[in-house]
C-alpha cells in the first residue's frame, strides 16, 4: 500500500499536475492521499453500570419540604446536614458515637437537627416525627445498626436523591432530586443497600428504605423468657428453598458464639393449622457468617411457601428470616435412598478458549432413580461457600460451564491458574450424603497468541496489541494479570515489558520499560518487532512491522507553486485539471512552520497544510497561512482558484535535434564537458523509443556556458553524480542550462542530493528517491531515502512523488530560509532560471549585427 501527500503540481516556479510527498512508509493516508501512515488504536469499550433511577419521593415527602416541621418549600438554598461531615469508618461503634456526639452538640442547631434526621431516616420513620428522637427511638436505631445483618462500607456511591439543611427557612432538613457520585458510608442488609450518607457533608442520599426493624415477636412468644430491654433477636437469611434443600443462615446477636436452631414451616407461616415445623441447627461453617449456616433436606411430597424462623437463645422472640417465604411448588415423592459413590477430576487448558477447565466423572449407576445429581465446587474444603451445577444425568461434567454461586446464582468465572479446587457429588432430592471429596489444581493457561496493529501516534510509532486468556497469579505481590513483552529479537534476549493487569489489550510503547533496568522504552523504530504475553505462561510469539512516523516537509523559495495547469496533448490541446489539490504537512500550532512557499500558491482544488508567504513577518501585509494563496477566500489554507494555464510543449523541440538515437543510452555530463572549462559545452540529445536513458552528473560543478538538453521518449534515471551549477557569472551567457525532458517517468536515484536545472516529465511521474529505475517496497525507502534533496530549478510533471524522508516536521520553524537543513526537500527558483530560458534550437551565429546578449522579463515580487 502506498501513502502519500499529493500536491498536484509543485515546485518553486514549476507548473504541473500532481505533487506528492512521501512520509513514513508509502502507505494509506490518515486523511489525504500522501505523506503518512495512519492507523487504528483499539480501545476497549467499558460499560458503566448505573443504578436504576427510582422516580419517587424519599419517605413520601415533597421535595424541598422540611422533614420534621413540614415547613417550606425550601427557597433559600440547602447546606450540609452535618457541617464538616462525618467520620469515614466502617466501625459501627465509631459511627454511632459520631452521630450521638452531634445530637448532643449544644452549639449548633444544624448539626443537632442533622443527627436527628440521620437517626430517624435510618429507622425508616415517616416525616413529622419528633426532633430530637426519644430515648427509645435512639435505642431502636442503635440496635438496627448493630444488627449482624447490617454491614458498612466506604465507597463511591451513585444517587438520584440528595438532602440538605434548609438555610433561612427552618431548623430542618429536606430531600430533593439531584444526581451525582460521592464517597459515602453505605449500609447493606444481607448484601442489599438500604441506606447511604455522604461523608464530606453528612447528607443522606438515595431513595432508600432505611435499616429494617428488630422484631420481637413470632413463633412462640409467651411468658417465661424474660429478657426485654436491649435484648436483640435472631437475624438471618433464607438463601435457597427448593425440592432438594432449604439453605441459609441464622444467628443471635446476643451471643455469636452459640449456634441457634431454625424452625422450618412448609405450606404456610407458623400457626397455620395442620403444619408441623421441622427443626435444623444453624451450625454449618460459611465463609460469610462463620458457624451459622444451615442446610436442610426438603422432605418429599411437600409444596407451597417455605417460612424459616430464627429461635432466640433467651426465648424472647423468634423472627422470620429475611427473604422468607420462598415458594417451592409441588415436590415429588421420594424414591429409594441413592447410592452416591466416588468421583474423579482432571484439569487442563481448553485449546479453543485458552481458559482452564476441569472434567468431573463418576461411575454409571451412581444414583438409583432418575432425578439427577448436583456437583459442588469450592476453594474451601468445608464448602462454606461454593458453586454448584445440576441436576445432571450421565457420568461426566465440565467445570466451570453452567456452575453458579450457591447463594447469589452468579455464574462461576474462569478458573484462575494455580488455585486448588475441591469437588463433591450430591444427590438431587435425596438425603445429604455426598461422595468423597476430590481436588484439582487449575492449570495456568498461556494467553492466546497476541495480534498487533502498527500505528502512528503523532510522530511516534506504536502498536495496539490484543490477546485473550485467563489472568493468573504472576504479577507484583502475587497480583493477577498479564505482562506484555516487546523486542526486536525474536528470541527475546533483551526486551521491553509492561504490566497490563486484567486488561486484554495495550498500546506500545507507552509504559513499556527495559526488562531488568526499568528504563522507559523510546519511540519504536520502524522495522520488525516481536511480542508475547505472559500470565505465568508465555503465549506464542507474533511479529509485526512498525511504521516510520516521521512527517517530512517541503519548502519552495523564489517562485510560485501551481497545481492545476496542464501540458498540451499530441494535437496541441490542453485539458486543464479542474480540481488539483495541494496536500502536505504543516504545523499550524507552531506559527504554520513546515511545508509552504515563500511566494504565491495556486491550486484549482483544495489546499491542505501548505502555506503561502511562508517567510512573512508579523508586520507583513500578506500573512501565513494564505496571504498569497489563490484563492484565499475560504478555508484555513485557501484554494479552489478558478483559473489555470496551458504549459509549453517542451518536447516539441526534440524534432530539431540532429541524429537522434535509440535507447537504452547513457549520457554522462562529465564526459561531455571534458577536463577543461574553456569554451561553451553544448549537447543536444534525443533518445527515441522506449529504452531507458541514464543521465550521470559531474563530479564537480558544471562549467560555465554548458548547455545540455536531453529528450527521451521513454524513462530517464538520474544517478551516481549530482548536477550542480558553478556559480559566479560575468554575463548571462555564462550561466549553465541543463534540461531533461521525458515523455516517460523520471527517477532521481537515492545517491543524488542536489539537482540544478529543469526536469520535465510531460506524460509520467517524477520520483525523488529511487533505486535506479525502480521504486522498491517500504522498508527499502525507510532505509535508503534519508538524505535531503535540493533542487535549484524546477520539477514539472502530471505527478510528482516526493519520497525523501529526511528530518521531521517537529524540527520545523516559522520563517526558516533556504539554507536550513530541516526540510526533506527544498526547491529554489533562482534568477538564473528566469534569465536562461529554455533553449530554442536554430541558428547559433551569435554576435551578429543587431543581436542581443539576452532578452527576458522578470516576474513581479509578491
């Protein structure tokens, strides 16, 4: 692929068709036809999960109306509920004391009211309650906070409702609708958010119900238990109820060292006629609640709602557990006792996905009956928490496919490598007899072979690298994630590396450091690179080619730049180019340094990043970027000039050359001139036919009064030696004149650094960097076209490919002159070329009576 910037005609004072400048690799453009490698940077799309907005007023209170007084609506602004905020803590005792201290604050009505507001809304109390709260209400609030089912966390919390102190209206607080995310203390009841307070200002946020009450009734009550006062009742949660098991947890906050009983009613709540309760001990270890879990095998043939009650150790009251009841439908009658036998496991990497999996197998006939089995998987041999799958039939299953958390139902993720898992087999709808425990170590699976897409980031080369796989424990301090390595050595004898965490993509070279030294990676040089990914195992290595991201630019001095003029065809008719564009590289942020012309710029099409009046001062009338651009009425750089010219037919004079020859032919200017500068040196050559014409310059300057014109029907290559005029003239006739005019292409070899003269390709393309008469691939151009080219004169052609890659736009400066070495290619249309017109071959009598030494018209200076 080729990428160019095209100027549809250039050079100082030159006129032609397409003007193109090479950048980086000659590949597809970022926004135009020439000069630059464009690329894509893949970004992972991250979804943000936002809470659902509940369109209701918190506690049924109209927005802006006082919670205690009903005053309002608020009109004087809202302040902090507790000025200075509350303690950032997850310790319940610290939180409770903080609020009590503010409630007793004798010097601040807003803070006292704010504390009362927090206490009452945490209790879920409706508006209009007393301020301050009673002792009983404070005790009730404190008991709710201290419930074992309540947990505190400090986190960023998104809300749709806010609250604040009512300034200038009443000693009261009010709710209003407002969305934001702030650091808050978040209260959860058995994992569900029930209340939240912003830490920095004490504002209650969210349309949330408050903490649930501590009930003192249900299931027995009665006389003997005593207690009362601050006695706390059991709390718990019914996780699962189905025809196989009834599972959950329960505990008495009065003594968490004691495991309590639960009573299970199936078909209705306690007290329903004809229903006999079942008893189970809540003494099974779970990672979340300790030795307070219970698992009860559902009796056969039951149906309806399942109610579970926690039995108070002091006999005060037996509340129903949260999430009761659960309806289990109609359960089948049970068959014979199952035979649960051994199982076996084997772990391996799934070649298709790159993630670890484990096969579980068991003998045929493991169960009698046809209800199937469950498989439980846990990192805890006590199965305090676990994933499960079932009911199943057959004799094999694959972990983690289809496995879900036994409490939440969340799918089991991939198996992190190096972790030990335990497996047990359970019968479905039978007694809780399980198979022997087996274990396996999840394998560390190598990531997939990465893919890399090279791109340019500004003037630096980079690559977007993507892969897939399971992040395993290899990082700092055992962190889980990936390393990505980059090297120019396929064996990775030395390499740069980057920690990528759990992200399955990264962009190089940003963040990469040299392995072992930590030295930051510089810009990636153009060439072949290798990459691999490491998560404890190395992926396969893949290679990619980075880009030459330099932005070379061109400068023209002493004449105009035109795009849209054309040569006459064989019948002498010109067909002007209606929309010829000029496109190059220019740094608009640096006072338009870079590509441009000292004088005027004409284009029948658009102009992009190419300026006129490039050396203008701040006091100049004509300013960059388009002070001398035709037209300069639109766009940043102007263009779309409504006029063009018909260029001369330079090749018409070829017929006047005596003794034309057939190609291929080599024309060596040094041999024509000889060793002596004495006398004029003239040569007129016409190489007919398709053969290649080779033009070789002179080891030193071209002698004064040397005039050589070369016509070629085919292609021309200029190589080996530069063509440089001598300078220092006593008369116009002393000025050399070198013209090369071809119908085919003109190739300027990579060895050439200066050309003086006029070079015209009337029907082809001029290439400013070549390997003889050929343009090799991109790597060759990057390696061989790094020398600057200076043209003192003009290039004219329907297409000009500027392939020199010397220097970079980042080195450009506004107003730099023709002697600067920053530009990749410089064009100087000096006075010699106005004075020495294209030779007209005819009588060369010279010096006859009445003849002129020279007649010319000099152009105006714009």
